[in-house]
């Protein structure tokens, strides 16, 4: 396939990937994902209210688990992101929110102070009177916050499931072709990855810090294919994902030269101009909906 034909192929595949994603938005699974996210959001809010004594003792709740920070951020007026909350409150531990780790007492106190300054006073009006909330007030808070969390939860869950499925299909494809899976670890020498062997979620050395790669495939001639799997839900989001691939590709090429080839497996909504950036950056591009193309490429490499 010559260069012109290859670029036309990728232009067509970007359009097909977008169509597939659009259809998925109104699928039965999408509806179920939304209902599950709504249930999860209600549990998040209820748990945060109980743990913080209905927001009257926020430090107590945070010292038990940082997961309640998600609800607190969405009770600000307006709700703010993790990075915005970190600007507002230097004591905010982003990692604790993600992992559920306990927040230290000093940090919890600082977060509580920041929350009380910026909280939504309509949804948390009982705090102005230092009293317990009425049933109607709790119900009103649920109505205000649960939909916001549900949108976030749906996007996170769907993107996570798509990513797991995307990587799983590649692992299954390689396994079915007779490839051997190696234990993941730091790849510091190209001989660490034998031909027709692969590693899932491992780290690849560069001249500075190692970069994580989704799938590393051993090709003939002591060459390794570093494949990044990217799922995007809109063209704006795809810019960040493509930038990530290009940054890693440049680091690997700078360190290993032609002995490491970078690939991107794409799924979702990606602007063709971003696909072109990958091609111009000497990144092999494949599509989740057309893995036959990836298989043919492997065969051409002698695998």
C-alpha cells in the first residue's frame, strides 16, 4: 500500500470509527451504563453524608476515606475539578480521592475550611444554622448532585470498559497467533522481549524516566513494537491522547533508534488531522474495528 493509499485508508477508518462510537451512544448497553452510574452516584453521596455527619464534621469523614472528596467538589458553587480544587486548597490530596486513602488531620481541616467558603449554600443551607438537615433538604441535595456525578461516572466507566476491551482483544489476538506472554517489568534491553513474545502494561526505558507502554511486541531482528491503545470520545479529547503517543514515541526513538517502533491502536472519535500527526511522527496506526490490518502487518514483519 503506497503512501497516498495508506492515508486514504486511515481517513476512511477514522470516519468508520466515529460512526461506530455514535451508534454506541444510544445502545442498550449505554442505557444500562447510565442506570448503573446513577445508582453508584446515589451511594457516593449517601456515604459522604453519613461519614461527615451530614457535612457538619467533614474532617471526620476525610480522615476515614479520601473518596468523599469527589462529592465535596461537586457541592461547590460551581462544582470544580480536581486541579481547580488543588489551586483553591493546597492541602488537597488528589491521590487520596482516587484511592480512598485516609486524609491527614491537618489536610482534612484545610479542606473543610475551603469547602465551607465555596460550598453551594442553597443545597447545604442547614449548615448556616448548625443543625441537622431535613428530609426535604437531603432529597434536594441528592437531586442537585447525583446527576452531575452520574455524568462523570458514566464517562469514566465506559471509557475504562472500552480500554480494557480494546487491550484484551489485542492480547487475545497475539495469543491465538501463538505468541507467548511474558511477565511485565522494566524493559531496559531489547533482548528483554523475545521475538513472538509480548508484555501487557509494562515500562520501557528512555534516556530519562521509563514510559509505560500498553503492549510491547517482540519482532524479528531484536526490534520491539511499543503499542499504545487509545480510546477517545471526542476530537478535543483525541488531541491529548495523540500528544501522549507522540511524546512517548519521540522518547523511545531518541533512546532506541529504529530498534523500537511505536504503534497506536485507535478507537472512538479521532480527527483525521491527528491521525496524520501520528503518521508524520513515524507511528504505525491501527484500528480496533479492523484488527485484520494489524494481523496482516504482523505477517508482513515475519510474525
